[in-house]
């Protein structure tokens, strides 16, 4: 993450609202999810047992929502990173803590929800899953047409494009519909229903509005499609000067630096405060929900060296910090950095891979996320997906959805969406 090159930020299309206005709209879309996440953050320290139905009813009564609205809001909160599940415990996500003060965190949370639109809105139960997957794969082209049109587009025009795109996808996979076919092209009625489902799902996350026989991208949706087309993410802010800042702000400021300049910043920051409190503060940031900051915190701890050993060794007993701490200790004890990963078990390496993917999904570019797929220790994507599902990382669904959105191979993207759906429904 620290070696990526900086480049001028492309300008969004003319007429795109400023980030503060986009963030205001995103906060409105996720208002109920935020209320539910904050209620859960207060309630998690109270002993009510583990009755999910009881929790739903308590939330509905406290927030003046129906139980169905609570369940839907909780689902959105999970997908947007407002809450994270650690075993049977729900914890506030880092975005929830930054929600009122950090517009970029709000927009990243909304983009995560936008990427997961097909999980938010259940597909028709009587339509073949393969047909649903094809429509999900074709939706980006539908969104591109909506963006290029810069206004309402008749649904029949979108249906024509969808049918054409599905046929192209079949042809690209050499699934020519001549003669007997195990997966015939969906008929017009089926495709029309699936288009309605997709448009309703995108409307449900605030990406478009539906009128009488037409669809229009919202400003948020228009901006998100542009972001996807430009293959960029909203980057963490990098203020100048870090010595007097908190560990979290310092690490955010160093996120876009290459390793050499970053180490200079770490040394300057460490020199300005007692080493013991500095180590404690860095580890506190590492325990947060932002995976990018977790990795950077341990990079800063490498600069500390020996004075950090005892606390890092203790941190190795914590699940979320263990892979980072073990790598730190291996390098501290003289292991070659290229060989240090050998100290990790397969499960620990997979957990670290998911955590790093979460950092890339939050702060990196799509191409970097695709390249990260090649760094997995598993030899095949199916093996990786099996082990990723088993490792239980709280960001698994979001990582798989982001990979599916970024990956150019339709078959791999489809497998990742399927895996994300399985993890999502299995943990609901």
C-alpha cells in the first residue's frame, strides 16, 4: 500500500456535486443503518443474552422502526462497514466512529453498499441462479449507459442493452445458444423481471431513481459509476506535517508516502514523545477496524525496534494482531523479510491476506486489488475462497464483493459473488 505511485486526481464530470454534498446524500441513504449501528454499540455491553429476535424487537421499539426495517438496516450497516461481526459479537466499525466528521469514510461506506446491491435486494426465487449471475455481471454496462445519457433512460432501452450484453457474455464463454443448451438464454419475460430486480436493488441503495417506465442515476450513482470507470477510490487525506498529530492521523498522513519518506515521518513522530506511550498509541490504532492503519502501525513499530518487543509479543495473543505481530517478531529476531511469512500458519496467512485485501478495497485502486489476488498462498481461486470463508475475518463479505466488482474475469467474479453471498447469508 505504501509503494503506489501518486498521480493527479481526475476531475469528476461537470455538474457532479462536491464531496461534502455527496457525503450528505450518502448519510441520508444510510441514516437508518447508522441509527441501528449506534444503538447496537450502546447495547453490546448490556447482557440481554443472545436472542436475535429480542434484539430486533428492542431496536425496533427504541428507534421507532418496524422489525423488518431493523433487519434491513442492520444488513446495510454490515455491508457498509458500520458494524463488524467478530464471532458472536458485533462491534462498531471504524467508519461508524468517523461518520460525522469524515466525508471520505462516508463515501467509502456507501460505495461498499453500492458494490453489494445484489445482496441487499433478494433476487426472484423462481429464476435460475445462473441467469441472476449473468444479469449482475451485465449491470455495469447498464449503469454506463445511464451515466453517458446524463438523464432518464427508458426501461425498454435498458432491456435491449441487457439482452445484448447477456448474449455477448454467453458468446465470450463460447456458450452459443444454437442447438440444445443446458443454460438457454433467459426469455424476454425473465430478463425483464431481472432488470426490474436490478433497478430496484440499485434504487434501494440510492444509486438511481425510478420513474414511469424510466430510470435515472442519482448524483451519488453518477459519481460512483465515474469512480468505477476511472478505477479509483476515495483516498485517505494526507495532511502536511505529522509530528504533533495523533498516531491515527499521522499514519493516515503517511499512507500515500513511499517507505523511505514514511520511515522519516515515523522517526520524527516517535522522537517527539515518550517511546512507551508511542508504542501503546500505535497498538491502539492497530486494534481499530481500518486494516490499512493496522499494517502501517506495525511499520512504525519496526522503526521503534527493541523498546516495542514486550508489547508486540503480548499483541501476538490477539487474533486481529497476531499475523502482524508474528511477522514483526520474526524480523526483529533476524529473519529475512522475504522469509518471515513462513512463521505464519496457513490460517494466519489467509487472515492476513483478507485483512490486506480490506485495506486495498478501502484505500487502493481496483487494479491493485486484482493483483493482490495473485499473492494468496492458495494455488487456486476455489481453494482460496474455501479458506477465506473458513477463516472468519469480519470483512470477508466486503472483500469478496470488492474483488468481484474489480476482477476482469467474469468466471472468477461470478465465483467471488457466489462466495460473498454464501458468507453473507450464512452469517445473517
